[in-house]
C-alpha cells in the first residue's frame, strides 16, 4: 500500500498519478504498487512538482510498519526520533 499527498502541483501531474492510483480526495492518492513502480512514480512526482510539495507513505519492515518521504516545502514536517517517525506542523 502506498499513499502520496501532493500540495501545489500542476493538475497534469495529478492526472498522471490517476493512471496508477485512486484519488479519494484532491491531492491524496492511494494504491497498491510494487516497490519498483512506487519508486519510479515518486521520481516522476518529485521532478514534476514545479515548486509544489509531496509526501509518500508506504509499507516498510520497521517498528511502525511504514516509512515516509517528503519533497519540497510541505505543510507537515517528518521528524525522526530514534527511528520513530512523527509529524510536526510547520508554523510558516
């Protein structure tokens, strides 16, 4: 399972992602992808963000069962506290 959250990205990029994932809410994409497809889509999203921001959450073999990646200036910041990923809301 993978979840991508996109902020301030071109509509064409969101349209591209709908080929692979469902968009239950604007800018939130959910899908069951192989690791290779997930990583290729992540590269495409990061390259096409054009000043926007994105976050990827997917399964991982760790204590939480998932990991997170972010690109650009997201409204939420991922903080790593001794291997535990937490979210901090930016005051900007």
